[in-house]
């Protein structure tokens, strides 16, 4: 799944991330960094803070959705 999204072959992926756990940690870390950066750019003391958060976080959806895993997302939304 990840190698298809990254557009790289299995060999390249395994050279960089020898185990699945290494890959998952790297993906999760990047997702958390993206969310942290988006949130830190919002002035939470303003009246439009929620609008700013939505404007910054919604576009990240496709980039961070892999971190929640399809099973987790389905069970939480059900």
C-alpha cells in the first residue's frame, strides 16, 4: 500500500525502511509533524480560530489518513 502511494518499488522501500514498523513510524511521524505545523500556525485567541484550523487541517486529510488505519476509522465512525 505505502509503496504504491510513494511511487517506488519494493526494493527501494525496504532499503529505506527495513521493517514494517520502521515504515509505519516514519509515516506517523510525518503526519504528526504536518498536523503540528498546521495547528501551530493558527492564532487560537481569535474569533476565527476554528475556521483557520479547518482551512489548515482539512487539506491534510489524504496525507494523514493512512495513520488512522481503515479498521480504526471504520470502527470509530460506526
